[in-house]
């Protein structure tokens, strides 16, 4: 006997003709019962959630009902947080046998891609109408009361009605990066520290949810569209929710991170342009920290443990890696970084928490190349080949009184950089210097002044006693940094 329904449910006659029409049993390993087979009688108490890496990753949520599995595709998976509802698109009813299916649906077939059972268990039904389905799930991954309610056509929303599991922290929307203090020597208590290589790229905070990445720059700009390489990493993480801290780098011909190479990727958001640039200048994401994982904040957790959690994610792929860290032995790591032509090292206290948005002396940077962020306050026309075009840039660093002139830079540019600078500086022109103090007369002569809005970076040998950069060389623009973040670093 079929188990009696609770309450006043409308009896719907179920059938699998749509399911069959979409599939050829000779081409797919999915169960395809013959049309003549009557629907089995079940207990209306099985649920299954399958992770389906099809064209777009989604989770298929299926509830046994009247001899079939009534099904929804949930792009982000079932919500853990009652504050966040997830879209669930109803799909065709599936046969009951599908609850045990996992495997590879061949490419080109309907739903082509891999299917795994993400969770399976029993459920109790509280309400079932064509607009609302209320259930209590008893699974390994998911337990609790859920409601699905129809919004429009095939679109439903899935909502968790129970409070989240104890200690649950929702995925944060914004975690600002922790910053390091510049030092010129390895700390004395060497074995209290971990050492990582410093990667010459741009900082990226990557939020992964529902197999999709959201990438924020250091100054909280959404740059997801500029770096599609990260999509495959996020998809590979499945239902894992995480906030990763790391660096996006472009490699030069010798396989070393090159800030110059990365310049071409930093501005671009147009999808067609990004696709072309991805082939010319591919980037790699180096994940060096994890700040949130599956409902748990890791900000208070010591560095050593965060690194263990990060390693457990096994992030290694064609465009993403987990770079090494070394416990103690700072001098040797620093020497190795010089030998390999890297930018320097970062020392991180093994027992330190993550200070989001703060510059903390629990993280120290030791550079092989001295660099300084600068604000462009004007430019001077060149001579010879660069006549009429930019010959040098007039640079400042803000202090309490305003923009302080720190020198001019006339080397380190490529032709492409100069063209882009001309384009970016033209709309910023103004009549008077944006500097607070006096600019020496030889530099002020013939200068074209601009609003102090563009941040760049120079390498240099030392600060002069007058507070000027000695031997500066241009490294590139820093659209990931804002003017008010620029400080004299040493
Ligand atoms: Mn599916």
C-alpha cells in the first residue's frame, strides 16, 4: 500500500515522458526506464542532491513524490544561511532510480558532464502544492527545515527555515587584505616566523561560492571580469565556500612573475579583449591564505593553522597554485629569492591572527628591489624621439600637508606604457601644479600639470636627504591602489 499523504494534497499524475524525450538510453549511462514500466510505489521520503558539472555547475535537488523524483537545479546549492535564499529552477521529473546515479554523461548529450551524489537521505513532507513545498531534510550534508516557493514559471526559491548550524558564519561580503610592514632584516626570533616569497603582481581577495569566483582588488574594486582564469578554480571547489587571499601574477619568458607583463591585464574588462589577452598574457592566482571556509571564519585562527586549512583545499591547477611557505630559515629563503630574481620575501608570524584591512608588524616585507608607490602630478614633454610626447613624469607622495614632490622619472617606460599614460593623463589636465610645496624650477618649466589621481610605482636606489627618489625607474600604473593609500614607505 502506498503511504497515505498527510494533509490535503492534490494528487498529480506523474509521468516521465519529458525525461525520456531528452535522453537516448544508448548514449547516456543514466537510468532510462521503458515507457511501459509502471512507476514504482515508494514511501515519498527519499531526497538526493547531485553535484552536476554541466555547462554551468549546479546542484540538482530531488524529492521523491508519487513514484518520481521531482527536481530542481540549484545553481548555488542549498542555502545554509536563512538570510540568503537560493534560486532553484524546476526541471523535468526524474525516475526514482536516479537517486543512486553518479557518472559521466557524455559531452554533447543532454546535461553532459559529471554527476556525483552530494547528499542523500530521507525527508518528511509538511506542505506540497504547485507553489510551495515545505520539507524537513535528514541528510549528511544538509539537515533541517526547508521551503521551496515558486516565484515565476519554472523559477522557485529555496529557503532554509531553521536557524543555521551552531557557530555558523555566513560568507563575508568584504574582507580587506592584511598588509605588511617594510623591514630590511630578517627578525631575530627566526623560528617564530614563516617565510613566503613575495610575488610581483596584484593582490586579490577571491570569494568562492556555488563554484563561482568573485575577485576584489586591494581597493575593493570588483575585477572578476578581468581574470576569467579563476573560474575553473572556483568550479573545481564545488560547494566549498571560501575567502582566499593571494596574488595574481603574470610570468615573463623566464617563468618569473613580471609586474610589467601584468600591466596589460590590469585595465581590461571588455570580455572579447580579455579573451584575447588571456592567450597573450595568461595569469596565475597564487593563493597564500584562507580567511573563511564553509560557514567558519578563520580570521582569529593562527597563521600556521590557516595554512594547514589552505593546504587541505589542494588548490593546484593550470592557472592557480598554493605557493610554499617555510618555517624559520629566513636568511636562506631571502637568499633564494634573490638568486631566483624574485621581488623579496614576506615574513609572517606563525601564531598571528589575520588583521583584515590593517598594516601589522605580524607581517614583514623584505624587498630585493626598492620600490615606492607614487602619485602622478604632471609630466614634461620629451626630446628627440619622444618630442611632444611624455618625456618624464613628475611624482608626489601625499603627506599631512598635501602632495609632496618627490622627483621625476624618465626611464623604465615601454612605448605602450607611454601611449596609455598619455590617454589616461589627458583628461586630468589642469593649469596649476597639484603639489603642496614648491617644485624646483627646472622641473616646473614646461610642465603639464594634472589632477593627482593616478597611482603608479617606481623602483629606486635610495631617498636623498631632500626627500627625493634617487635613480627612479617607472614600473607601471597601480589601478589597484588609491591615492590616499600612498605613503612614503621608508
Ligand atoms: Mn542537472
